């Protein structure tokens, strides 16, 4: 009985993942997870490719390995950077299962399906709506001034962000297992960080609009023997008031009316052409 127990322990010990296995899985995910989107499975193939090295080590038996890879080829979709936490938690659960613990395939599949939506919401809000807006705002401003650091800053900045966030979330997911995302979603610090970044992104958008939207009126008149220029009056009330109005119109059409970007561009062109023809804009 003792000899049999020793053999089982040795066999399971060979299935313990090393840090190099985890690093290889993380690199596969962050570099290639989105390389093969399709309407049937979206990121399913990328998820399977990322975890394949782990599956091969944990399950040397051909049938069990094939079954695990087939499960991870199913539909999957989340935000790539923050969604790395799901991959890390899945790796931890697959390792527990290979070690003989009471982790079923239904538990693993349910965890993936339950968490990919919430983490996609967090990731899209931060990555797409905040981080990219801030980086693009700064980079576009530099590029319009002829500074080559504009595109370089965006490339390096987003690369550092993607690597750092995905690394932290992946290994956090691995350490905490199935409770990783639950702890993240319940944390008040996540909401505080998101709110702070939203404020910064709005400041950047405002500065970008003020510096790049060129709208000036040429309306002028004579009152009491003095020439009054409407643009000077508007600037005394609120500098860059007309660019702010254009930005507000775009946001209104996007958010309230759900209009497409093509419709908005045509609308701005028509309004600009009409007001210029009427000698209101110059």
C-alpha cells in the first residue's frame, strides 16, 4: 500500500507546472490569442493554443489530452489583457484536476463562461475607453506638431500596458484559482481606479478637442461706432466655445442618436459648408 501511494505521488509530481510553463502560456496568450477570430468560436482557438503546452504536460495520455483540448476549443471571448486572469485560473484548475483533486470539467467550463463577460466589461472600459484614449490623445497632439515621438509613444505605451496588465492578471488568476475574478470584481480599489482613469480620459479628450478642432466665426458688426467681432466676444465668455459645441454635437449624435461615424462626418461637412457659404465661419 505504501509503495503504491509513493508511485502515485511521484506520477502526480511530474505533472506540477513550473514557472517556465506558466510564462510560455502567458506569452502565447498575449501574443497570439487574437490571431484567429471566427464567428463560431471567436477567441476559442487562441485560448486552446495558449493552454496547449500546459495540457500536454498535465495529461500525457492521448485520449485525456484530446478531450481537454477539445473543451478549450469551444466558444470564448473576453478582453485580451484583463481576460488573462481567466486563463491563469483555468491553468490552476487543470493542474489541480491532473493532481487528482476534486475539480471537474464542468467546474472549469462554468468558471470560464461566467467570468469572460464581467472581465470583458472591465477590460473594454479601461483599455479601449480610457488607456487608448489617453495615449492616442497625447500621441496625436505630438504627431500633429511633427514630433516623431507621437507614434513611438503610443506603440511603447500600449505595449507596456498590455504586457504589465496581462502578466499581473494571469499570475493573479493562477495563484487564486477560481476565486480570482470574484475577488477582483468585489474590490473597491478596482472601481476607484476606473473612476480616476475616466476623469483623466475626459480631461485628455477635452484638451485634444480644444487643440485640434478649428472652428472660428468671422461675423462682425459695428455698434456705437466700434467694431464688434463675435469671435472675440465668444472667447471672452468661454475660450474654444465653438470647438466645444462641435464636440458636444458629435457626442450627442453618437450616444443619444446612435448614428454611425460616416453619418456624423457627412453631417459635419454639410453644416460646415452651409455656415461657410453664409459667411458665418471662416
